[in-house]
C-alpha cells in the first residue's frame, strides 16, 4: 500500500506515534500530513452548506473543533486530510497533535 510510504497508521505504526520526517514528504514537501496524529484545525465542527465552496469554514461557533488527517490508531481510509473528525477544546489523547503554521512571505 502506498500510504505506508507517507504515513503512520494502524497497518505500520506499532500502536504508537513516531518522530516527524521518518516517512516521505507529500508533493508540497510536508511531512506527516496523514496519519501519526490527528491535527487540530481552526474550524468549529458542524455541517457544511449544500452549496459548492472552496475551503469551507463551517459554523462561527460550536462545542467541538475539527481534527484532520487520522492517526496511528486509524485504518487507512481515515488517514487523509479530507476526512474530518472532531474533539472538544481541551481534549487530550495520544492520537491528537498540533502542527504549527507560518504564513508565507
């Protein structure tokens, strides 16, 4: 499976997280965008509108934030950035992480 070249998931992670950069980067040079740990994103979790949208933001407020990318505990089908899950702010779990972001100059 090609995913194993780019991500840690239930098929290859040995039920634990791994240091960033041990798998191949994606086409944009980013490591671990899929698998290893779920990543918190800014959006509140909620249903999207039915209208087509680029980078939909979700609701303005809510009880849970979106997490994306899947983790070492998940099957391959959940280890993709398009798959959304959610967690309440302040949640702690061995499958949750953070990716620091810097805007391009």
